[in-house]
C-alpha cells in the first residue's frame, strides 16, 4: 500500500477527476486544487509528497506556482501540460520542476513518472552506501552524494532533482560513455520519451550551470550517436 499524498493541480474537471481516480486505484492519497492560489494554500497546510501541476491555471501561472514553492520546499513537482514547445519545457525545468509530461499521456506513463520522482527523492537507497559516502572531486567540480550538494571551485550550484540524478549517474560512471537509452531508462523508466528531448533539455541546463563555455565543455562530453561521458578525475 502506498502512503504518499499527491496534490493534483488541474482546472479542467474531467482531467482532474481522471487523475484522482487513477491515483486512488493505485493506493495513493490525493488532494485536488483547481487554481494556483488554492494549490499554494494546500501545499503549505498539508505538505503533500508530490505535486502534479498543470501550468495553464486560471489565476496564477503555473510557472509562478513552481517558483513560489521552490523558495521553501524541494517537494517533487511534475508538470502536466498540453504545451509541447521546447521553450515551455525549458522554462518549467529552469523554474524548478522535476519532470514534464505532455498531454495526452498514458496512465502507465504517469504512474511510472511518479514512481521515478519518488526514487529521485530517495536515491541513496538505490546505490551501495560505500559509493555515496564520500564526495567526488573532478578538477574543481565537487559532488557530495549524501548532502545532495554540487560545488564548482567551492561555490554551491543549485540543481533540480532530475538534474542532480543525471549528474550523479554520470559521476558514478565517470570516464565511461552512458548511452542515451541507459540514461533515459535510469532516470525516467521504461516509458521515457523515445526522442530523448527531455534528456537533451536537462543536459543543456546542467552544462549551462557547470561549464564556462557550454559549446566547448570541459566536464560533460557528447559522444555523437551514443550518449554522454563525464570527465574522469584522473584525466
């Protein structure tokens, strides 16, 4: 039995009812909101474990809701939207969303994304403790797995949960090429988008935060047609 509480923020009643019924059938507790103001009130009063957020709300833009929540909480936020343009996805991820699902979506995909979000919050359970008990340092880049802290030349850098998990996966395999498929399945599970757009968007965000010149990276390299590789500390 699941004990997690999920807040559904959706102004379209049929869509809201469908998600509420799906989650209830899978033993999740649910809360619902039809406006951004209501979502913020419920989040502060009930502290849900995860938020499914439509960004096209009637009062407050969903992006503003994400930014407001991110001033005080790291609760996983999954955007559920019919906006499919890459700039909309980038804006949501940059604002602090952890994942982005486009409508229409399959019920199995939504459940898989929710499970993945919970794994991101509890990533230390998925790896042997000895691999995560000490920070990795690579030419000025420091990744502390236990503290979920990334520093560049001793200055902290903020990463979303998805971005941190991608960086962690690369760091635990530093020097090795990880295929696009391997990364996608590790982060988003078997229902990941086949065109890996969400991975490319997140990787662009990571590089922008790490690299002085993202077009000429020093830490994360693209191996054309294969995947990505993080610089090894001995290189």
